[in-house]
C-alpha cells in the first residue's frame, strides 16, 4: 500500500484527480526539510489539512506526525453528486424506516432491510458520514449489490439483506465485553454471496478484510467513510486513513445500498462520483 519512493516538493499530478496538479504551500516550499513521502502528502489524492496547516514530517510533535497521514475527501471536488431521496428506492424496508431531509438520512433500524440506488454503478468514489445512536448498533453500506438479490428481496417483502460487497458500519460496543474474533468494529469489508479476495489482515476464516488500524468512533460520534470502487477492487478509508478492502470482486457492477439492521443510525453528506 505505501510507496517507498519519496517525492520531492515540486508540481505533480494526483493519481486520482488526473490533470489536476497539486502545488505545495509556499510555507513549505521556502523551508529546507527532508522530502515528504507521496503517501503523507496525498493519502487519497488530497493534501492533508491539519488545523489549517500542513505538518512537516520530523518537525512536529508525534500527534501531528500521525495527523499528516490523514486525508479527508469531502466529496466537493468536480464530478461529485449529492445522494438524496430522489436517488434511492425502497427494497424491503417499511415506509417509515428511512427519512430524508436535506443532506441527512435517518434510519430506524427496523426491519432488517435495505434501500438501494435507482442506478447501478461500476467505478466510483463514495463519501459518507454515519453515527450510531445506541451502543452495539449495526449497519452497513453495500457496494456492487446484485440485481438478482434485490429482486428476490423486493418480491418477498420480508426482512433480509442482499448480496454484494458489504462495508461494515458497526458500533464499538457490539459484542462487548467478549467480542468474537470473526469481526471488528473498525471497518471490515467482506463479500456476501459474491466473490472477493480480501486485503490482509483477514478474518480467521479468510473471508473478511480486517482494518489495519482501529479508527472508528463510538456511539453518538460522527465517522467518515471514503469508499473507492474501481475495476473490481474496493478500498475503505475510515476517518481519513485507508484501512481495508479487497480485489477480484465479482460482480463489479451493481446497486449501492444502505442497510437497516436493528438499531437507529444517521447517515449524512453522501456524495458519489462516477469514474471511467
């Protein structure tokens, strides 16, 4: 994941935002410092803002060294579109399970069900914030959800979840005080009835990509997800850092779904950008 080659401070083009050159701040250009790695500067293609300044590696306190690695994609760049009520349709939820207002989506958590986008997506970036309202809350975002599974759920009209790649949205209190070893609460990515080769570290049964860091915040706090799904590969950033994902996903086209799974949750600022 990390790049070994360091990058001297000069004009360059982000690998994600092609043809959009990045120019380091003059405050950095005028200082004689060691080269900053491409990962430290870019993260996901956006320079990391730390309290209004960019922290230089090796020159700040340990906390700033940690923060400089984080890069929040806010979904405001050209091409991103806000996802609202007009973009989703009910699958097997109740009429009152989901409530839309401005950029906020409220979910009661009942019944266990999903809403889906009206459109199917192949390559895209997704930005979403979420907050659980009760300890041990459970939810998720489904990527590349299969039309066949959506059709089955719609016809049955009963509680259930579809098939696709799930990006877990799980509160820290889930399973406490003795959580099982087959999941985490920090951004697992795993296939449900489809194929995916998870990035390490993996769950004991090899099916889930476990996060490399524990970055999720607890009940009542907002969490930030950035999901990048390209050519059958999905990657997840939690609160600014890439932590999990998988490759060789099949299928690699489908609906985007939000999951209701027993506990109230709020999503906000969902923004999506389709990619070639």
